[in-house]
């Protein structure tokens, strides 16, 4: 049953589902930086920087996977 999702994946017809990625990234960054922070004053800035790193990394990964899908022989 679950294996069928890999043979027939769900398609995202609209871009609104990609916006759900932002709250997920913010939640992960806040929890991670709360555990790792040395000073609580720097928490918002460090969280924002980490969200930027994660968003940039996911964008680069998505672009790379798209290029592989489009142009791999």
C-alpha cells in the first residue's frame, strides 16, 4: 500500500504547499538554536541565519534534483 506512493507520487499542482515549508524550517531552527544557544539575546538572529541556510540548501538541492530529472540521459 505505501509502496504505491513511490510508483505513483503525488503531484503539487499549486505552489501553496511549498509555503508550508517555511513554518517547518522556523520550528526546527528555533528548537535547534534554543538547545545550542550560549546567550538567549542572540537567539532571534541565529535562528534567522539558520533558516536562511536551510532555505538556501533546500533550494540548491531542489534545483540540482530538477536538473538531474530533466537532463539525465
